[in-house]
C-alpha cells in the first residue's frame, strides 16, 4: 500500500511540471535600439569611448591657488561642487560654482567653472 501511494504521488507530481520549449527563449535585442532621448545619448557616448559622459567622476584637487584654480567642467552656468577638505573628514563641504567667478572653499582651495559642450 505504501509503494502504491508513493507511485501515485510521483505520477501526480510529474503531471504538474511543465517544460518550456527552447524556441520561446529569445534574447532581447540591443538596448540602444530600445533607448530614447537622454538615455540613448548616454549609451551612444559610452559606445564611442566616453565612459563618463555626464562628468560625474571624482576630480583630484590640483594646486587650487587663486592664479591656478581647480577647473570643473560644466555645460550649465552653475554647478554644485563638493570638496572634502581633509583626507579623514567625514562630511562633504558643498558650494555652488557660477560661470566666470572662481570661488574659494573653506579649506582655501579655489575652484572655477569651465565651459564644456553638452552631450
């Protein structure tokens, strides 16, 4: 009786399993074909070799003097910039930079906005 119950349970379990045919598994085509607008421009820029089209990478500070300020590229007239003044600092000092006006951070480093062509 136990073996009969086991066989019935096995047969019922086999009937409920469904198999997907391989012909229904299709790969999605290239994402660039589906993208539009700004996303498409970003993907095309990355494909052309520009790994950071929006200039979101972290810049290392240079000398940062008033004569040679750190240059920050921007396609707009102003940009929000964060400065980590000391190496072991746990917060970021934020400031707005405006086109044509160099600005001094609280730590003494100077920053200047440089015009960059948009994507």
